[in-house]
C-alpha cells in the first residue's frame, strides 16, 4: 500500500467517523456511505431509496442484477453514533455497507445450492447482514443467524428480518449480538453451523485470535468459513497466519468474472478513488484441520 493510499485512507476514516459522531451519517447506501474510501460499490446490486424514512433510519430496496433473488428491504441507520460506541470495537459497519459485504452477498447467491438445508451464520454483518438476508431469501437454508458486535446493528437486523418475512425461505432466521471473545464457549452455538460467512472483519489485528476462536467454536467439524476481505496493509495476511494454526486455509484472488471486471475498470479509472489494497476483497475459505 503506497503512502498516498495510506494518507487517503486515514483521512477518510476520521472524516466518516467524525460525520457519524456529528449526526451527519448518510442513509447508508453505497453512494453516500462512510468508509475509508471514495470508491463505494462494485455495482452488484441496484439500490432504490424508498419513501419510508425518518431522522433515525431509511429503507432501501436492494435488487441483485445478476440472477434471481427477491427484492430485499434493507434498513439503514442514520442517527449519530456516540463516542462510547466507537471505543473497543469497530463500528463502521453500523454506518455503511462495505464493498466486501456486497461481494459476499454476490458470492453466496451465485453458489446458493451448496447452502440448501444448511445452518448458516453471518459474523460481524454490521447494520444489514446483506449477504445473510439475501441468501435466506434465495434458497431454503436451515437456520440463518445474523450477528454483529454492535447492539444498534443487532437491533436493526430485527427490523430487516421482519420486513423481509414474506420472501424469506429459511426454515428459521434470527439475529443476536455476538461479541468475539477467545475465552467464551458460546453455549448452544458451539458446533452448530455448516457455514460461517463474514466480510471485511480482519482490519483490527488485536481481535484476530478472538475471531479465529469464534470460527473454530461455532463450526461443525465438517463446516466451512467463507470470508471476503481486502489486504488492508497486510491485516488479511496477519489473520491468515493466526488461522493456519487451526484451519486449512485457501486464499483466492480471482473468484468471479463480474467482480474481476469491475475491479479492472476501477483500477483504470483514476477518478474512482479505488485502491486495491483497501477495496478489492480476496476470498478466504477455512476448514478445520
């Protein structure tokens, strides 16, 4: 990652968190969402704001434009984020939908058949858990659990589940607050899931051991974890170093023609604000040794 990219990333990160603290967080759609980038989307979903909004939230209709999936009603938070919410864990998933989440949703929809009848959990899905919501609408999974470590996000997910009840095919779908803690046994969640899915959750190295423990604990012995994340100054590689102690690791750079095409276009467009280190998510698959 070059110095100019690092400076731009740091400047944008503080700008967006500052806006959120001042109550200037936008409607969460990719065009105005906060992040460490101006680049905001690979264009995998069409997003249409609805007339249902207030000072605290707005509703956006998401339509996947690469295959069959019901239109999804997604609730974006608009209210200010308190300083206390910024301390101790990352909160940016509570003020935007990251490109990696969009790519994760695209991936699971393209590979929906392998999830049929399976128990699935999305980890750290922010305010929308877009991938989990989309998958539950596209194929009859067994149980779908949507999680985040922020209470506001977890509460928001309940609204999204309710608003998409008519299109959900999952046998059951629920949400909960889930903190990553390497000292936690996770009770009834232990060994429950065939698949864990997660987007852009490696950027705080101090939580790598905790995340690896969560994955090891929640997966069935034959289960698989599917992650999408950019390098972000080597944080992805540092997580993989931790993961290799427990998991078989597969990292894939080119996994989808549509995403790769958009990636190459963004690289060539100097006005896009695109930085591969920050924005292009690699596919990582983990299975227990």
